[in-house]
C-alpha cells in the first residue's frame, strides 16, 4: 500500500527540483518512492507526462529472467542433465515469463494510478506543473518536511493520515498566483 502526495508548482523547474531532492532522500533511505509522475501543462494547454518508474518495462523483464532460469533448471533436470534440454527450457521460460510479465504489468495497480494522473492533469492551469509521488512504507517525517519547506509548491491532494497531511500542509508555503 502506498500514500499519494500531489504537489502543484508554478513551473516545471520547481517540480523537477523537488523530485530530485526526493530521489536523494530515497538514496539516503529516508523515504521509499514507489513511483512518481511529473505533469506539465504547457501555455498552449498540452499536457506532458513523465513517469519516473516504468513498471511496464520492469515487470516483463523480471518475469522473463525468473521463468527463464526456472525453465532451464526444470528442463535440465527432466532431460537427464542434457545441455539441449536446458537450452530449450531457458528459451521456453523466457518467452512464457515475458508474456506473463506483460499481462501482469498491464493489469497491475502499482505506482500512481492512471485515473489519478488523468484527474490531476484535467484540473491543471496552463503553464503550471504538478508532481505526484507514491510513497511506500514509513518515512522520516522531519527530513521530508524540511525538503518540502525548501520548495515553493502547494499541496493539492494527499492520502496521508489527517495529522501527517496537516503537518505537510503547514510545511509547504503555497506559491502566489
């Protein structure tokens, strides 16, 4: 389960800065980001979407590698330890694993849900940007709040518990239009 944070900004530069700092916090094991989506609405109204973690490319690859190894091992055992049996098992496992991973990625609800991205994008004003963060597990609230204090964003929406949401809202100084 993850919590969502939606933070609005006057421009893309500020959203990029917050995302970079959040990734640094993740490297320092302060926060665990499951996914992040940066939305930018250009002055002419076009929405640009950049998702940090491409789940669709990660899950099929992982499935192919896992089932490729497993298929090779099983085929090697059942073929009487022959090299050709293992080779055919690896190939079959890679194909089946990739197909299973592709199906799993298509129906997976990991990361930021598409309906949230679409909803946020439809409410944005031209020339603004929004950062959607999917945070997993516990986080060091003080360090995260310090990073939010340094950025000039506005908390638009969150699924955090009420007390944490209020603390975050106080930490963020919304930009003036």
